[in-house]
C-alpha cells in the first residue's frame, strides 16, 4: 500500500446483531483511533485516541462498543439503524486509513 491510501470494505448486518469492523494490521501498537457515525458538519465522531482503549464519554453508543481480541477491530453489539455509515480506523504509525461502510438492515 502507498502512503496515504484509503482501503475500503463493506458490511451488511441485521439490526440487533453484533458486527466486528476490522482494521488494518497495526505494527506500531494496539488501539487505533476509530471514528464514525454520527457525523456533524461532514466530520465523523472520534471514538477514542490512538493508543487508548477508553472510548470518550461523549460517544453515545459506547456501551455497545468493545475491542476485538486483536485490540484493533471495533465490535458493535445490538446494532441499530443509526449505526449505519462510514467508519474509519487510523492506526498509529501507519499512513493508510481503513474505511468500513456499514449498512444496517431491518425495520427502523
């Protein structure tokens, strides 16, 4: 991958399910910075700082967020329609950003 490249992946899940949003392999440590819905003025919400396992208290759905066993992937449980959107994973020390599009299917 070249510097600054964005890699994309798409997931479709049913409302109420659990989904694991993968991040690229991080060679510089655990807990990449994740951001995603809700979006405010075209800026996705930052969920945590790179290198920190703690989700910001301002993240509304943080009680449904957890880390994958690799300390890279973002796990969303009891997915709701509002969880749909684009998520970004930005590992420390890696110039590539991982972009994951999540579509949530089910009654709104």
